[in-house]
C-alpha cells in the first residue's frame, strides 16, 4: 500500500478476532466509504457499551440478559436461534449467525443460529427454537412480520424482540451481540 501510495492505511489491532471486528477498522472504514455517519454509529455503540457496563445489574444489562436467555434456553434444548429482522437490516442476521455459530459451536455444544428464513406457521417448528426479532421502529413492512412473531409467541414459542430506533442502532447491536455471545459461551462452559 505504501509502494502504491495509497491515500491512507488503516492497521487494525491484531488481537481483534474477525467475528468481533465490526466496530474496528474492518467495519468502520467501509462504513465511512459508503457515506455513513461514523459519529452516529459510534454514539450508538458507546450507548450500548455503557448499558452493558460492569456496574449495571444483570437484569438491566442488555448484553447479559440476551446472553443468559440464549444460554439457558439453549441448554434446555432450544438451541436453534432463529433471527428475524426488519427489512432494512436483514443482512445483520448474517453477521449474527456467523458470530454465534463460530463462537459457540465448540466441543459438540452451542447454538445453531438461523438467519434469512421466511417465517412459517407456528406448527412448522419443533420445540427447539428461540426466535429473536430485531425490529427497526416505524419501518414500513414491520406489520406483517409483527403478526407472524405474535402468532409464534401465542403458540408458545419463546421470542425476544429487540427494538432499534433506526438503522444506526445496529452499531449498538454489534456490541450487544458480542457481549451476549460471550455470556452464552460461558454458560455452555466453552
């Protein structure tokens, strides 16, 4: 890059694993190149970091309780975590899928995340599922998914709904999911 006289070179810290690098140069440089507001992204990430702080009680810590829910239900046989998202953040499910699968899929235990699927009828699913719905508030098209998620819940399938104020809130979700995945791994003894 120096020989080619690139305008800038970003060297990521070597101790950040690929699946935990969304808020490092690996994620932020491309975000800047496509014109995203990095100050807004980092403000959302910082908000979640503070919400998951060491002095926050576990029941109020969004990373801790999500990780606890996934870990406890996973150990009870609900080891398929089905990710449902508002349309504008649909690819976030792919990142979560890789993070959770690669981090917890060890030693014959862990969770199997499922992203990008169409929601079926409640009877289409066995009792091995936890549904997690990442919903961008006020987004057009949420109504149909809301109804399907409600049907799943009413049929007895556990579900968690995470509300995002807008698409920039995904930066906070990166941190929440990294934290939650570490908690889940701990509960599985990984």
